């Protein structure tokens, strides 16, 4: 499990914000941080809400060196997808956590309970860098159950927290929900490392439900299916090869290529030699599938 120091994270956030904000906004953040460091709870609550008025609604837009700083400070952290407002809100929370560690979890609960959509997005993204991550698993579970897609994406996408902290059941629920509500799987951090027999079977069952209802199956579903883990998965993949569209067939080929079963290798060689050649050449992969889906055209 990665280790990191929250004071280093705070320093980086302040540094990145300083480079991007005008003096008035920068001064406001520093004044607010000073009050929060003194344990002023109202300064945190009011500041958290005022961020939308004081800080521009712009992307954080980290450059190469800054991305390296982020990785060194917290492995697998991806703040390049954050906004300036996300960074400011996270900074305030970290400042309070350092000043009042014994009150941190209860105050964080209040922020989650009272937060509007953009505040919740910042909080769920921040799970990756907050202290006491083991105590935040239930909170992550609530994010997975939300009906707000933008909030769900904040926990599910480009966030190492779920992969590192969620138990198998909660992880599987998150992956299935991505498919259920039409959220891409590709940005889920650690997706391939947490494939498990229960998930593989769950996704095959879901595919059968979709087929029975005469509905399509999202190509990315097959990324988390392993024939060696799941009875009848080979038959399901063969069905995709025979009846699916081009993108689905490519997804099936990738699933077969990832399998350790000789039968999967044989099916790939005999039924999809062209896709096998593309996989071996590196031109067909889950990244190409994702981008084709984003563009709405065949890979």
C-alpha cells in the first residue's frame, strides 16, 4: 500500500495554486489556511463554500515536472484531472486534518453531508490523499452508490483509492455500476489488477441478461472476464466473435489474449487471426477500444 505525507501534498497544492492564481485569490487562500491551521472550524466550512466565488473554475493543468512531483509525493495520484477549485478545497481539508487530527473524521463527515455536487467531487477525488484512508472506505462506498454520475466518476475514475482500499464486493459493485450507467471502464485505476472470479462471473451473468433483453453489451465488459475463472465464458466470447460488431469482436480478442487457457489461445488463433496479429503488433489494446468508443466509430 503506498505511503505518503499529507504535509507534502499540502505544500504541492499550495505551490501549484500560487503559480496559477492572481494575487487576490492567492492571498484569500493563504488567509483562510492560516485560520484553519489555528483550528478555526468556521474558517474551513465557510472557505469550502466560498471557493466557487473566490477561485476560477479552471483546470489545474499540471505540466511535466509537476506531474513528476505528484507521483513522487503520492504514487498513482492523478491531480492533472483536477480543477483549481478542487485543489483549493483539498488544501483546506488537509490543513484542518493537520491542525485537528482528532476531529478530522467527524468534520469530514459534515463536509460530505453538506456538500453540493462540485464540493462532493472534490472530496471524493481527495480520498486518494487524505489521512486515515482505512477509515474512509465506507465513505467511498457511499460515493459508489450515488445517483449523481459526476460524483460517481470522481471516485471511480483516475482515483487510486478504490483499488487500494475497497474490498472485493465493493470493488465489483463499482465496476458493474460503471457498465450499468454507461461510464467507461478504461479510466478506472487498477482495473486489470483486481479482476477476480466473482467479478468475471457477475459480468458474464450481466451480459446474458442484456442478450436476453435483446440489448447490446458494452465491449469493455469483456476486459474483466477471464475464461479460466468463469465456466462458460469461452462460449460467451465465441458468441461475441460470431455475432458481435467489429468493436465487440476486438474486445473479445483482447479477453482471449489475456486468458491463460490453451482453449482461449486456440479460439483466438482460429477465429480471430487478424485481431491476434494486431494485438501482437500493439495496435489493438484496451486503450484503442476506449478511444474508439469515445469517438463513436470503429477502432
